[in-house]
C-alpha cells in the first residue's frame, strides 16, 4: 500500500530499529502482479498546472490545507507552504530532524513530530516549543482552537496549549501488545474531537478530554495479533454530522458525529482512508479494488477491479471526478457514477503517497520523491 503500514509492539515503540525490521519483514512477502493498465480514454481534460519539490518523503507525511494554501513536509524535516492555485512557495522552515508525522496547521501554528517523539510547534516559520511524547507518533497533529492534539501509536490522545506547549490533558487506552504503525484518525467535527483508539471511535470534549461518546466500529477476531488489528485509519468522509470511517482490514462505517450513533457498518478489507459526498462513499481495498457504497445505508453500488494490486492511495472526490494515486506514480481519474476510467495522468514514476487533495479548484498530489503537483480540470 502507498500508506505506511507496519506493526510494532508497545514495549518497542521508541526503537526506530524495530520499525526498520518490521518494514523489512513486510517487504519480504511476494507481491501479486498488478493488473495491466487499460487504454487511457482521456475523456476528461485535465492539465498539470504546477510542480514544486519539497524534499523526499520516505515515509508518507500528511499535507495540510489552510485556506487556499497547503503545508507539506519532507522526511528530513523541511516544511513548505504552497499557494494551491499557482504552486508558489509562500514560506519555508526546517526543524532540523527526521520526521515521523506531519503536518498539522492552522493560520497561526504549524506542528510536526520527530522520530525522537518530539512534538515541534512553529509560528511564522520560527520554533515556539517542543514537547516529548511518551511513545511513537505517526499521525499528523491536529491544530485547532489554539490547541495542538496528538494521537500516539499507543492510542493515547494528548492536548497542548498551542502558544506555550503546556500539556492540558491526556486520554489513554492500554492493553494492546501490537499496534498499527499507520496514520490514525484524529479530527474535529464541530465542537467534538474525534479520535481512534483501536477499532473504537471516540467523541471527546476538546476542552478537557472527557468522553462524550464511544462507538465500537470493529473488533479484531483473527487467530493472531496481526489479524486482530482493527484500528481506524486517517482519511474520513464528512457531510454535516455524518462521518464515515475505515477500520483497518475490517470495515467501512458511517456514524452520527454529534451523538455517536452508528448509521451503518459494512465488512471491507482495506487499509486506506475513504472519500465521498452526500450520496456516496468511496474506498480502495487492500487488493486494489475500488468500491462505492451508498451513503444512506451502505449498500454497495459498484466495484472497479481494473486497478488490482497497484498499491492505491485512498480516493478523493471533487471537481466531478474520483481521483486515486498508485505505487507507480499514476493518477487515475474515475467516474463517480460507475467507476469507469476517465483519464490517467503520470507524475514522476515514484509512488503517490497519500490521497489527492482538492483545493483552489486544483487536485494536489505528493510523490515519494517529494514532488507536489497541481492538476486542474479544463
């Protein structure tokens, strides 16, 4: 998968060496041969309008949209703020260390996490403070309401004062020996903070961390620890109070973010986040199938099997099309109505590492080589 996916034991979370061993073990498995690419119909005109290199991303780091700009980071700790309409670099900064998670940002603060578990917060390209997190962090911090929220790999949620780094509260869940080393779910819906703790979706009060509701999305049922992993992964589809999420290898589900009530829950074997609109939810499965579910009740609408085993990103729906990146740097543009290919665009031959973003009427992707590229429908 283009998303980061490895497994770490809770006693080893501080060890980068163990992560390297886990990654090597995952890479040792033989991969199925990708489905041959179909002829490109080029039925929807799309043009590359800008390209900027921000530094290689050996491990995928989330980009963050702020107004009509976006923040991107390299693995080496270089940060860039780009104008999404033109690709112009508005600001650059560096934190001087390898990153494990980023970027979180609002109009005032920017937050990343280093591989030494240091949460680093900047303002106007200058470092404000650092705080040590007790365990590994691979999920981008969330900056909102003058607070910085962090979801650690051991599923502890932290809240800090964005201005001075003072720890405000923590919400902890323990007991799991094997943890998913992939970006988890941490976002805000209205005045509720949504955070994943394993296969559970929590609605928290962002002021004090108190629990408002707790929804079980999935529960691991495998015969070993890996098969029992059911963490909720980053990348959600939100329409009003309706929030749809992905549980790693188990399910896609929708819930009411105001009350925590489950709306529907369907079995699905995937590792990437989902996208959608008021009518449909879209996802990519671990074997490369692209699936559409009806948002109202979870009924499956269509399945596209022509991108199987191509290491797909999560999908992005905007501008009248569904966009998905792959492990060879292709950007596939599909029809939301039936999943048929509308166009296929090339980038730089390296994997597209996260779901495309839609900002300033532009689709934006980032590759493993660090090229941030803007495409625009014509």
